[in-house]
C-alpha cells in the first residue's frame, strides 16, 4: 500500500474529505520525523516503537575492488512492532 492508497482507504472508512485526510497524514509524518530528528522515540502502544540508533563509523570493503573504505557514523531508524500488532499479524 502506498500513501495515496492509504489516504483513500482512510477516506472510505471515516467518510472524511480527501484533502483533510491528506493534511492529517502529512502532519503525522512531519511530527514523527521531527520527533525522531530531535532524538526522541515515538511509541504507539500496541502498534510499534520507532527509535533512532547511532551507528559508529567503521571500515568497510568495496565489493567490486575489495578496497577498504571508511563508512562514516550515521543515525539509523529502527521500528519494532508492538505485541498487539504482532499477534494480529500472526493470527
């Protein structure tokens, strides 16, 4: 499901105008992104926890040439499913 399909599904189930739903979805994405960027976690109880993990710099290898390359430190987003979501998916 892509964003357009998600918005259409929400419109159908809530009977809310498409433009309003699109604004709400964008606001949700912006809020989650801003929260993660500031270093805080997003916990949606029963659904998922979204966190930012700091990855240290390391030495990697170019798969074509075998040459050693430096991989800089970075921040990585991790998502862990909540118990309710996992049990729903697993039946």
